[in-house]
C-alpha cells in the first residue's frame, strides 16, 4: 500500500461526483422502470393508453396467479427452456471441439484467423434479418429448402414445412446455435490460451494424448469461463425474442412461443394487458436475479482466489530475495 | 512415422469440418444476395441458385415503391447507435475512472451493485419503462433509446478491468501538481489512455444498439422514426407476400453494410470477443 499523505483523500469526493451521471441514469431508466413494472404487476392496468393504476383489492396477487396458471405462459416457459437447452448443448460441444483443435500444439491449424472471422460472422448480423431470411428459406410452396427437397427427390411436391411444430422449433434452435457457437468458441480459445503453456508441455512429456490432455488439463482450467458462458447464455436464452418473433411469430400452434414473446403479446399486441405482462416480467426477473446472484458469487470468489495467488507469489518472491541476499552475504 | 500419419489424418478431419462450418456461415447470405438479383418468377421456378441474375434494379424499384424505406431506417438507426455508443463509452469510462482513481467510502459497494445489476436485461423491465415513457409523451422520441446508455453496467465493468492495471497514478499526480483540474485530467489524460478499450467497447455497443429490435418495437409507432430492424420486420408483411425478389433485396440492404464493416474491423471484433471471455 502507498503511504497516505495527509490530505490524500481530499480527492475522494470526485469518486462520488464522477459516478453521478451513471447513478442518475440508472435510477431513471433502470431502477424506476423495474420498480414500476413490479408495482403494475399488482394493479388492474390494462387497455391502450391507460396510465392510471389501481391496486387490486380482491386479491393482490391475482395477476401472478393468473399468469402462472396460464397454459400459454407455462408452454412458453417450457419452450424457452427446451429451445435454450437444445441450442446450448450442441453449441457448447462444437465450441469446445473447435477450441481444442485451434489451440492444439501438435496440429497447428493454419488459417485460424479466417475460420474465426467466418464462424463468428452470423453473430454480428441483425437477428431480425436472419429470422426473416430463414422463414423465406423454408417458405411454401417455393422456398430454397423445398426446392432442394423436390430436386433431389426427398419429396414429390413442396411441403408446408413450417406447419410442422418440430420443424419450426428445430429451425429456431439451429439459428440460435449457428449464431452463437462462434462467439463461445472464441471465448473458450482465449481462455485456453490463458492456461500456462508449461502445464501442457509437462503433460506432453508425460506422454498424455490429445484426449487425456483435453479432459485432464484444458477442461478443468476453463471451468470459470464455462460457467460464465452457461449463465450468460441462459439469461440470453430466457430473453429470446427477435428470432421467434420474426420467424413464425411464436407459431405454429405456439411451438416457438417464448416467455419474452408472451410478455410482448400480452402487453403490446391487441389485448394491452399491462398488468399480466408485468407479472410475467417479474417472474422472469426473479429467475434472472437468482442466476445473476450465483454468477456474482462465483466471479467474486474467483477474483479472491486470484488475489490469494498473487499474494502467495509475492511472498515467494520476497523469500527468494531474502534467500539470495543471505547467500550474497555468506 | 505412425505419429505423422495420425497427425495428417487428424488435420484433414479438422480442415474438412472447419471448411464445412465456414460454408454454412456464408451460404445463407450468399443465397440471399443472389436471390436479391433474381426475378420473382426465377425464384419461383428454382429458389436455389448460386449465380446472380439481372433483376437487381427492378427488385429495388418494387421494394422502394412500398412502405419500406431503408434510408429513413438507416438514418434513425445511425442516430440512435452513434448517440448511445458515444454516451455509453464516455460515461462508462468516467464511472470506471471513479472506481480506479479515487478512494471513497461507497466505492466497493457501488461496484458490487454494478456487478449485480449487470446481467439484468432491459426486457424484463420494459412494461414499466414503456408506461413511464408514455406518461411523459416521449414514445416516438429517439432520445429515449439513447440516454439510457449512460448507465451501461457491463461496460463499466470492462472499462474498470482495463483501467485498473493500465492507469498509473503518478501521471495523475504530476498533472495535479501542474494545476490540472480533476475533470480535465480525465478528459485529457485518462481518455487517451483508454483508447483501445474504448474502440472495442464502442464496436460492440454500436452493433448491439443497431441490431436491437425489442425496445424500438415497443416505443416507436411513427413510421418516420422506425429503425432498421423494424423496417426489416415490415418485409414479413402481406404487401410483400409474392415479391420474393424484393424481400431478398430488402434483407440484403440491411445486411450488406454490417458485413462490410465486420470484414473491415474483424480483427478488432474477434479480439474483443476474446477479451470478453477472460473477464470471468
């Protein structure tokens, strides 16, 4: 620690001053809307252009009960989880495989830069555009997919593919995987490159093969990054909106209806049930808050662990210096 | 010898998979661009073609003849993205500087708070936000999509991570001795130090803002205020039901600028994504 001269802390007030813009904007645009959303969840606010709120008098939690008992909310929640899980697992496996390949010391894959740029590209493109593009690809009667099916004899005549729930959901899952595995891959690569090369060298000397190295060394060392990716992806997945909205607007038969889309439909298309949408939002808010809390504690712990490691290293360096000084004297 | 053969086999597998994935990344956009140059009749006969045709201009004409107005969408998206990005990087840097350079009592509590709210997405608080904006009659005001960027917790987190090891307090101290005011020191000395972090964060903030559909879709009802993603969503409407060529044209118009910018900045973007990963 630096020695604190008297008067050092006369600058402390600037810490507060410089944090004011953030704090004010946060109160106004984040905290207030959050609290307001929560409040609306307990009121009878509905109808286009309505702003006056009255708290529910018969049963304060009626909106929450209605939403939780609503089959289409339950279905939307299930869809959201199913779609997230079935895109996260292949996305993670693919990203891990590619990251292992790209960082493998023995294979030395050339042209990595180009591959990274191309595999990450879908992530940068507007999701709204991609959703409409894919709904065009699966169009009926003449979309590119139908064209292929007929040309190669898989189907005699064009099929209305997107009438099929499984197909529609699979396409959404594919788009999500396709858009995100590149990003996960790059994250993992940078994590693996952060592992000290000596560990890999000694593993190589000990005769470990690729698979052993991957499972015994690489994986355990990127645990935190895996967890971080898991949580951020889950939170992102719980808010999936653009793709299901513009691909088939939740259809067919609610097969791609997600919770975000449910909330949007409740509040902004036709029924203007702000109170129910707010209650549903709060349910999602609580789930996400719990996930964030887990993330916060894990990340804080890893910070502390890093600090402990640094302290140990410093102590070691200090002891080494003492030792060498002693030797110098002798 | 055996080892080498094994390695060669492995390498072939790796390249085949990577090339395949790269093709999957490109092909949807290639089909889109090619179909944007083909007439609706051509597309109806064979929706897949890898060779461009000559109907680009007529597709464009049909597209612009209807409610699709890419110039307006482009301008609005540009105003929002530039405004939001500028505010986000400036004020996030300032907040991060307050964290790194000064010792104040609530510093750690404030940072913990930032980390806690970092993950909470704007979507779950949209009902309250919409009601608030509606009450003050600002629903079609682009400012409501720009000013919230002043509080960007994730960016503050990154800026702090960058600034902590980079900023030397000696420079700040000597500037103080020369009589510089604290705010001046931030603008003249600290901001230039943060340039690399600002560049990375600016790219991601810009892209996120440009691609955002949810908030504009909720707030903007006036056609003149539509952003690019909302313009894109119009292409799904009934008026374009049979105009396949022009729908692909419209999609291409929204994607092309992004692809060009991406290819130009890809080095920084990839590095930025990698940086994001080590934060854990």
